[in-house]
C-alpha cells in the first residue's frame, strides 16, 4: 500500500471518529440541560468545551447557543464538527479508489447536508435532534465501512486511526471529570457522572454491569479497563 493512501485512510478515520464524538457530546449536553441548574450546566459546558477544544473557559461566560455554534459550525474553530467532517471528506476524496461507493456517498451526503446549516436555522426547533441524527448517520457510515470494504491493509489503517482518536478523546474526558472531582464545590455532581457515561455511549452497558448505582470509582474502572466495551480505553488500546 502506498504511504499516501495509508496516511489519508488513517486521518480520514480519525476525523470521522472526532466528528462522531463531537456530535455525541453536544447532543447529550443539550438534552441534559433541562435536568441541571444554570450553574451546574455552565460547569458541564466548560468541561465539554475544554474536552473538544483544549481551551479553558469560565462557566459564567458560556451560553448554550454560542458554545454549540462554536463547537458545531464555526469554520474558524479547527476542531469544530463541520471542520472535522470536511477534513474527513477531503482525505476520503484523495483515496476514492481505496473506498467503496457506499462509504464515499454516505460521507459526502452528510457533509453536504450539514455544510449550509447555521445555528439560527436549527435552534428554533429541537437542536439536540439534529446532532442525534448526525450520530445515526455516523453509525450508518461505520456499518457501511465494515460491510463494504475488504478487511486488508487499508482496513487496518482505518481501525488504527479510529481507536487512537477514541483513546485520546476518552482520556481527555476522564481526565477533566476526575480532576474536577477533587474540588468538592465545583466538581461533578451525581448527574454529571451519569452524563459522562452517556458521553461515552456507556450508560446502558455500565448499568448492566454495575446496576444503576453511579459511583465514580466504578465508572473509571469500566471506562478504563473493560476489555469488551468498544468505548473503553482498554478495548481501543488493544
């Protein structure tokens, strides 16, 4: 396999995983706001913002409309959802011969759907619904990739990119939540730990393993060391 093809497949997969991760965090955060006080929601948004951009922001300066727009549709934000999707599409376009038509069409269709969108156009309805639909599209893309590509060298570079990106994103989320937990006043509350599990698609698998008892130590154990759960650090590293 040519190195340029391997490189594009690797980065295409990383950007696809980053897009999915961003969409999930935004969807879960928007849905969870109704269950939180403004202060708790602000602290949670601050953790989400730092997890996705690496920038610390004072919770009191965060507005759900503005921060969602920045994380999702801001072309000046290098890590925004639309920029990650655009970069995935650019890398896919360079290696069209290594992809199936179904993979390209699913990725291209999602980009063309999201590219003209603005916050004003989605905020008047149920904004969380759009990001849940993006998640469904990303899951469909993952399924099409699995079922229509030969599982040869190119496949392994796709898997490598996806799981390296997942480890990085999950590690950052865990670090932020458990670092904040050392501060008893502004640290994560009970509901924040539940939201963390949802950020990682882990709520139902966690409850099947530990029941609905939300304990930070068990959450860390599950998300770090479970060898069977696809969104654990251990699974992706393996």
